[in-house]
C-alpha cells in the first residue's frame, strides 16, 4: 500500500508539473477573434489576456452594429481559445479518464 501511495503521489506531481508547463505555453499563444469580415478584431492569449482590439473607422458611427460585432468577435475568440487549449491539454489528460468536454484546470 505504501509503495502504491508513493507512486500515486509521484504521478500526481508529474501531472501538476505538466499542467503548469501547458499553462505557461498557452500564455504565449495568441489567437484572434473577428467579426464583420475582419472589421473588428480582438487578439488575446489563450489565458485570456487581451493584447489588441482593432476597429475599422467605418464602424464608429453605428453603436448598435459595433456592439453586435463586438459580441460576435468575443464569441469567436472564446471558441478559438477553447479549441487551442483543448488541443494542448488533451495530451496531458488522455490517461486520466476525464469525461469529454471537462476542462482543466478545474
């Protein structure tokens, strides 16, 4: 029992170290969400640090349109962050038996 517990603790530490490295990697990866055929763009890291917002001048006069496009671009950005994050984390969580769609860290 003692050896089994030590092995389990060692495995848990390894998973934790791998998750930390993956999070560090995700903090360096930037993705872009856009709307209106690129009229509005938002760049962010995969850890949700927004780096840049770009809005074409033509959108500045229409508040409702700008609000709608901002929402679409944010949703596009979130979807892309989720995709990239899941790709990077899937290798780490493959042997853990987690249900599909469960995100880490918890």
